[in-house]
């Protein structure tokens, strides 16, 4: 695939991932506590599918594995939010069947397949292990979030989620530098700020908007927050 199209695909996915995080952070700052909006999980599903294709076209097992492990966790959170059944039936069918269709494609494909992914000579074994380790840590945050939410019977983003996010982002950030992957480099670098802010909000720190004290900014943040569900 053309490099411009490839990186365009990756940046689109990361733009959505970062956008969901910004929306979540913005609403949480306004509310003064960590919020788990429905929109966060909807965007996550779309971005995960795009990022999965980016990983396939990059023949990067670490990226593919990371998205494969959390894909259905996003869908489960929509169920916990009680909005899954409100999605159009076609959307639900696509969400459920897409991973199986992609698996069949990789099993039978030629240019892009499990063979090309595991046979990628551009990634040294030690670098692949670093990438996999980072993705496992980063992915575990959603496994942790899912287990926590199942226990509480509602979709939540506990402090442990943000601590794990910070650690995973740091590892992937190093991997991105060594792999020379601008998509992972920019997205994880920007995400670290939001992860740390959510940890501070969990710890009882005042909202940045309230701390600044500008009434126009506060009113604007409240208006935008009301639009995020």
C-alpha cells in the first residue's frame, strides 16, 4: 500500500482514539470527576477497526494483537451503557461479524496474511517483543476496566485504568521511536497528558476549567459537556 495512504489510515484511527479521549477528558474536567461517556465507546469501536487494518497493512503483529484483544470490550461497554440494542441492526451485525471476516481473509490471503505478518523481517525479534509488551500493558487497561465494570454493573473508568494507560503509553512511545512509526509516536505522546489528568481528577484535584476561573470558558465547557453523552 502507498505510504501516504497507509499513514493516512493510521492517523485517522489515532485521531479518533485521541478525539474520544479528549471528549472524555473534557466532560470529566467539566464535571469534576472521571466520566465514561457513550460516545467514547462508539468512537472506540470505529477507531479500533481502522487501526486493525493499519496494523495488517503494516504487517505489525503488536498493533493487530492490541486491537483484537479490546475490540469486543468496547462493544460490551455499550451493552453496559444500555445502548447496544439502540444501534441499527446492520451496525450490530457488522460489529460482530467483522473480526471473523478479517480472520478468514488473513488465513486465505496472499499479499496480506498471517504469513506476511509473522514473516515481517523489518521488525527485529527483540523490538517485536517490546511492541507486544507495550500493547499487552495498554490492552490490559481495558480488560481491567471491563472486569471492574462487570463487578459494578455499569461502565466505569477507574483510576487503575489510567495508571495502566500511562505505563502502556510510555512503553509504546519507546517502541514507536525505535520502529520509526509517527502514528504511534504522536498519539501516545499526546495521550499521556490526558491519562495523567484523569489520575489527578480521581485523586480529588480541582478541574482545570474551575481552577482557571474564566466564566466564559466555564460556560463554554458546560455547553460542550452537555452535548457529550
